[in-house]
C-alpha cells in the first residue's frame, strides 16, 4: 500500500512542513521531563519508577518532588508538550493555504511529520492520556477536540456532502492510517516515508 501511494502523490500541492523544535531542556524540571518521555515510551508509564527517572538526571528519587508533585504530573506535562507542539505546527502549516483542499493536505502533512519527528512524545500522549486523573486530563481533551475541529471544518469545506459525524469518522480514520503506516515502517523517518503516509491519509479522507 505504501509503495502504491508513492511520495510524489503526496507532494503535489503540499508545502514543506515546518515543525517547531522540541524545547531544549534548560531547567531541572525540563530535564526530568525530557528524561521521562523515552522511558514512558519504551516501558509504559506504569512500569517506570521515580528511581529510573531520577537516575537519568542524576538526582535522588526524593528530589523529583521538588519539581513535580508526582510521576503522573510528569506524564501530564509530556502530554501538554505534545499538544503544544502539534498546535504550533498546525498554526504554521495553515498560514498560507489558499483553499480547503490545500488546508487538508497541509494538516495531513503536518500530522505525519509530527508523528515521525516526535514519535516517543506522541506515543506517550496517545497511549497514556486516558489514565490521567480528570483534572489533569481536562485541558488535554480540550486541546485534542480543538485540533480535531480544525480538521473537521476544513474537510467539510473540501467535501460539503459530509455531515459533522461523517467528517469526524474520516478524520479519526486518517489518524489511524498514520499510526498503522508508521508502525509498519518502524517509524523510520525520511521524506519518502512522510510523503507516502501523507498520500495515504489524504486518500483515506476521500480527496
């Protein structure tokens, strides 16, 4: 399927994606977050201990509490960082689009680029969001809904025959395509892979 999509099909009319750089850790709190994300991605949040995170940054486990009330707060910070990076990427990608078809293609290219470039961060946010306490999950759910609403709006402009429910289903199907294709590629990054997966997403949306 990936070979059939081909990078050239995705590149037609899609502007190069300019993602925001992941913040460089300049504080101890940021260092803890940067150390925790790959551990959560590799082993799962529930299996990572405070001791493991602390060792990665040269701290005693008890010292983590000076920066985060608990491990779950580190997870919430990771999810917020993921949502923020994606929102910034979307804002940049839509600045100069000239119509809804171009907007949908730009959204697809941005989500694919984000998924490949920030694989660990995105996988943690996707896998662990549901396990957060309600008060920590609420702003993340809001950000997620805002993101999906942008897709739905642009897709319905491009395909006026769709009702809101149909558009929402297609958008989630597009996200699923990225996950499945990314896994099949073992998230090996590169313009050809990004282009092929973007083409698959656009096709899944019926454009």
